[in-house]
C-alpha cells in the first residue's frame, strides 16, 4: 500500500465514533470499550488517513467467531498480524480507512498504546518532532511495507519517553 501522509483532520474523530457505533452493533456485549489511538487520535499530527481504533473485549477468542461476518461486511481479517493476543481487521482495501485492533481487557499492549497516545496529546513539541520525522520518511519511502518498519526505532524511543513521563506524573501525584 502506498504511503498517504496528510495533515490532521477533525473528521477523524467522527470516523472513529461512527465505526465504533457500527462495531458495537456487531459485537454487542463482548465489547467493553473502544479507544481511538495512533496518529489520527492526536491533534496536529501528520498521519496516514487510517483510523487506528482499539476494541477492548472480554474474551479475545470469541472475536474469531465473527470473522466470517466481518469478511462479508468488507473487512480484511488479518488475525494476530504479529502481535500475540490481538485480532486485526482492516477496512477499505487499497484505500484503507480503518485498522481495528481487538485486545482482551488484560492485554499489556492496551496500556502501551494509550500511554503513548496520551503522552503525545500532552506534548505538542513531540507531535511536531514525530510529524517531521514521518514527513522525511515519506519523502524517501513510497510503500507502507518500508515506511512502517522504518519508524520502529523512533517510536520505541518515544514510547520510552512516554513511560518516563507517566512514572514522573504518578510520582508527583503521590508526593502531593
């Protein structure tokens, strides 16, 4: 898939909400909650216009029972796709609009994604730095198969900053 990097759009939150409402009708009481994460969830962030959403469920194994239904509705069923305990559905084919990541409520990847999102939301200077980095990559790399792995080290470093930020925030709260 070609890299399509764009400026932040306010409509991304509405796209998240609409998709969450639709998926709630399909998965019903299996869903605990939905979270918008990734670059489209951060004000001012340059992003591929693909909504990353997390669906936190009671039992990840039950998600597999919906594969046929999701496929019939036009979603690509990708399974774990490299992350143990996740179920990934992709919507939109070559003009992808959504990545829906299902995690069981106790999966540690939930916290990692949300801490990183919240860190970026609280640090506009880091959003600017990350956006510049992504623009530089997109100038040299045409396909997401190259672009996504090229971001890994940078993202891991930012995730470490996010964890330190969280620890410092918690320390401050405890000392008050």
